[in-house]
C-alpha cells in the first residue's frame, strides 16, 4: 500500500482490492452484497455498498465480513 498516504487514496486502494478479489472469485458486487446479506444479515443495498467502498466508510467488522465472504484473510506484518 505504499504511496497511499491520503484517506482518499487508502479508500481507493481498499475499494480496488475488494473489487479485484470479487472479480477473481467470478462474482459481481451484487453477488457480494447478496452473500453478505445471507451470511451476515447485511441490510445495505448495492448502492449503499458501492458508496461505502468509494468513501472507505465501512467498519473494521464489515471489512472482515467482506474478506470472509471472499475467502480472503487479513494478515498484519511489520513494514520492515
């Protein structure tokens, strides 16, 4: 994530990361939204999800749920 120092840059990076992994699983954002609704009872619609991704305004829990639905994991390591 080097070079992503602004809040907007970080939000764009995460949005693109989620969209990339969604498409790699053969899904569209609509499919992701339906899976989140089924597995985690998300109440958002597709436009809400798209807005949250664009703004980077989802919670850490929501982000982890997205990763779980995409069969991805979050790994934290030192920068060094």
